[in-house]
């Protein structure tokens, strides 16, 4: 520790983060400027994108090395490197992992007010795709480790750092799970995803909703477009001439919308805003077989759904409910009763709830209080259910419990004009560093 540094390691770390803040902001900007769109995101050109995640991981590896970490690039899929670092403790303390992802979702530049990958720094924020989700948190965690080193603080337990790939499509086997299985696990995990709906201090998320991705495929009966008037009137030709599969889909659409409304009314959770749990019809493709012009009655339809459900319920329970609702709706339709839609469940993301007795919780609460200027500990972080899905689920699968806490505004994640507030970056870096002190313990000279 420098001769003129405060003797309290916590105060020394806070001072170090303040000194490092300009570099923290610039490094966040540098990470955002790398267009690390997940190459396996549906609809993307893999060959043109693969390798960009690794560029961000290499940037973070340099930060980890500067913090004194032993660094390894864990690679399962070529060009998609996970940066993993370990700052070894002196012994006798608990280990902690900071985990975040470097891949981002695609953009539509025409809808942005600036280049999505500009990394523009203003007086209050860093702008661009991934600033909130999740590069701001990844960089803040790296600079927390750097602040500990700058302040001369040695931990008793190991501090593990992960900048992983594949999170945006649930490909944890090449990202978080691969990193843990390569030896970069810990006693507990802090996932650095954004936990705000505004620009106040980051909140604490002890629950993460369940997530499901499924498709429904329906078939109709093709006929010439000029005959649709007969097809549409059951009293005329009815289904003997043709069946517009789009018309029939609305039977299912309305049933699932009704289910979502019932969730909003009845299926609530104290850490989520009413109406949060949803059944989103996100992709719809329908057309006459063999051509995509409206010159025939459409007989092929596929719709893709994304489900966000209450973490108090299992994926299996929700799947059974959705299939039952669709089945019941089809039973009341003469065509769908005989031509049931085909389900394909494509991604099952289990919910997560932090154990109430996890020692990381009071450590992070105390750290947050001090980071926002209240060493008494009275100002704990606000509690919020994590708005989306994240890799805490896969940490739990590896027997590592944890929490979610990070900078960023969830309302801008996956949306146009994403940004992260600079104040949140600094607060998060301070909280991460102090959490490591509280949880891992400080070595005695």
C-alpha cells in the first residue's frame, strides 16, 4: 500500500477506484467499440462475426493481468475465447468469481441516433450496443480487481475473473460452464449483469426468471387466392376448398394472450413488477407452400415464442400449462382439432433463487452501502428480480450459488440507443472491490 494511502483497506480501494475512473470509462468505451455480436445469433453471418468476442476477451485479459491475475484463454469453439483470471489469495478465505459476458445482440443501425458501436463517452454515460448488457459490468469487475492491486490489498481467498462468450443465445457450454469446468470456479458467484430500470445505483437481484423458447408449426390447406372468399365463409365451401392457416393461428394466439393476462393478474412475485411474466410471439412466418406472395391461401405457419416466467415455478410446470392451453384452444376449432400444431421446445433456461443464507449477500450489502457513501451500512441496495435471463442459472448447475448486481439500464438492453451511466460504472466497481474484501477477507501483513 502506498505510504500516503489510508490504513483502512476499504478507504484505500475506494480512492483507487476514483483514480482509475477515467480508465474505467475509456476501457468500457473500447469494449463497446468492438462489434462482438454473438455469431450464433439466429439470422447472423457466422463467418463475418466470429472472433470479435475474442477481441473483447483479450482486452479484458490485459486488465486482469494488470491486476495481478494468472490469465488463461479458455476456448471450446475456435475464435470464441473466454478470458479467465485468478488472483490467488494467501489462504484461509472464501473464493469469489465475477462473471459477465462479452457477446452482444445484433443492431439495426438505421434505428439508432448514432453508430451502435461508437462507444461515445458523454458527461454522464458510455453509449453503444453492449454498454449495459454486459460490457459495463465486465469492465467494472476487472477494474475492481485492478483497484485492489493499486491499493495494495491482498485477499485471503482467491478472486476469479470471467469474461465469457455465448450468453446471449444460452450457449453456456462454450462460455460460463466451460470456464468453471476449466478450473475457474469459486465458493460463490457475482454475476455483473445490469440490475436497474433507471440510472440510480445498481440494485441487487436474488432471483432470475425462468426462460423458454419454443416454436409452433401449423398447417392449413392451399387454394387459389381468388377463392379465399369461399374459404373464409364456413357456410360456403368451408375447409373442403382451403384453410388459411393464419386465420387458424389466431385461435392459439388469443389463448396464449389470455394466459399471459391471467399471469399478470394472478401469477406474481414480490421482486417483480406486476405484468413482468410474459409469452412473447416474437417471430412469425406464414405463406403458401413454395412461394411468398399472396397469390394463394397460406397453408404453412411457424411462430416462435419466448417465455419469461415466475422463478417460483419450474420450466416443466410452465411447459405443461402452455401445452394444455394450446390443446384446449385447438379442441374448440374444427380444423385444429384434427390438425394439431407441432411444438418444438428449443431452449429451456431454468429459474434461479439465491439461498437466503448465502454469506455473499451481507458482504455485498455492506459493500454497496460503503460504495454509495454510507459506511454505517444503513443504505443497502434495492432489491429487484433480474429482468431477463443470465448465466447465474448455469453457475448453480455447477454447484456455485450467487447473486446478480451490475451497472446498466435494463430498459435499453437489446434496444436502440443502449448506454451505461458512468456513475453506475464507478459505483459497481467500488461495490465489487469491497465485496471481495468483505467476502474473501484481507490478508494480514
